[in-house]
């Protein structure tokens, strides 16, 4: 049902010429991957990223979009968004990686069980086209985070970090990682010259970078992509509490984004 | 404006991770792990994440080179194959077949690796065969 609503909406956007293309997900056989839909004929293969379970096949569409926009800065694109994707869009608008006038978000709501699993406080976007918004989890704490804690169990966390295989997947998949020169490639954080090479010790650095600058939108793609199963989203939540600024916790971030959105709208209206 | 993702299999080792190559206007611009592939379940190693880089890399060897007077010089395939065959034969005759080793590749098919193994053992007469995936 949700899918049909989205298909219909995108079909109209394409027909009205409002967008050059719609960046969404396409199902081919049992595979689901990103696809730029350029005509209504293709929309039959649209997927919302649920293969076996809700949201088990999510991709960083906003990140892909920012690259398309870099190459085609005057084109307008539609993009499929969940609540977290829309938060990423806001971040990318703020840092001018995307222009809000050239992005048409097409949103749908996540089911309550997905919101619960990800401890998501706003499992639906403002640009809601399909689905019933579920309330989300306020002040939640995920199972791993509450079990481990951070300051009292630092050694356990550092032992966990030792599993890192330096694939950079957490950075590569992150919808809001946009720096050209990445701190994680800083030579000081990457001991070399010994065989076997020492484990990189940049995971805490990344946590501070993502959380301290209020970038993290807590989508959890980093955690899903990690071949070593390091609970990165749990780490970021814990760090956000320790840093202790309202603005960097998930709830604080929500408030901050609302304020930022209003001020930008006011500026545009003025 | 032509953006597409192409589902394929990583060529770096024998695991067979599924990935999407991102293609913009005929150029490979990125790699994304396939979330639905049962082998890698949306994960990749550092090599897989960067596999789009080698295909169209300007430093990629596309023509045979022969070192002449200390300088690598472009050569035709016929010249390169003749030179290699005659030198392999000379070395084998002078120093024996075990003075030669073969290094196969993870970026070619099983069949091509079979052929180089067979060539080493049956034609040259050595078991010195190894593979670049032994990292």
C-alpha cells in the first residue's frame, strides 16, 4: 500500500517535470539496491528497502544524492526518505552539500518495531507521503549501550575497538560524512611499519567528531556495515550523553534541527 | 546525466562479496556493499570498498612492457609473448625448471588460474605456483 502511494507520487513528480530523476531503491530478483528512476515505467521495481524485515536493506541515498548534485548542481532530484534520511538531508543542507530547493524528499514512515529496534525518536519524515507515523522512542537507550555503559567499562570498549579491520566502512556508508580530508586517515592514528600492523585507534576520534559536532543522525548504517560488529551507534549515544550538551543527544538534535529549519525558512521568507 | 548501479561480485579474493558499482556518465565513481547478498550481508573489507578505483585507473597496465636497456618500453603482444617464451626456455635449460615461479591473480577467472597452474606444472615442470590473494 505504502509502495503504491510512493509510486503514484513519484509518477506525478516525473510527469510534471519537477524532478530530473528519483533516487530510490530497486528490487531485482532478491537483490535490493539504489537506483535513479528516470521514467514512470521503471517504478514497478521500486522497493522500500524491506526484504525480509522492515528496513533491512537501507542505503545512504542522501550521500549518493550529494554526489549527483555535485556533478549536476542545477538539476532537481527526488529522493526516498525515512525519518533518519530526512535528518541527514537537513545536515547536508546546513553544510551546503545539497541545496534544499533542488531536493524533493518523498517520505514514508517506519513501522513501530523498526523504531523500537533502532531506538529512533522520530521514525517518520516531515515530507510524509505514505504510511502512519508511529510515536518513536523518547529518551531511549539501546540494549548494548545500557549493558556496557562507557566510562566504567572503557577497557571493554577498547578491546572491542581492537576488532576493527580498518575497512573505513563506517565512514564510507555514513550519510553525513562529507569532509574532503578525513581525520581517520591522519598518520598519527594509523601505526605503520610493523607486521602485523597495530589496530587503528580512530573509533573514539570518530565518535567525538560525529557527536561533538552534532552531525550524527543515529541512523545506524555504520553499525550495520561493520564487518567486526562493533556497536558504533551505541557508542555514539553513550558519547553524546557524556559530552553532556543537550545539542548532541538525539533529542537535543531533534530540537536543534527544528529551530534551524524555522530560521532558514524565516530568512527565505524575509 | 546517466547514473546507474551495477550489481557485481568483488574480484579481490575468493569470498565472493556482492557489491554495487556506481556509474556516473560511464565512469565508475563508487562502491556500495550489497545489503541483500547472503555472503557479505552489507559489509565489505577495505579492498572491496575501493574496487571501483582500479578499473579505469590511469596507472593500470593495458599494454605489455619489455625492459630494454633499463627502460620499460611498450611492445606488441606478439613481441612480448615471443620474448617471454624464449627467455623462460633459456632459463629452464640453464638453471632447471625449479628456478622459475608463477604468480597467479585473484582478478581473473578460475579457468585462467587453472591454465597458469597447468602451464607451470605440465609445460615448465615446476610446482612453484602462488597467488596474490595470499596476503
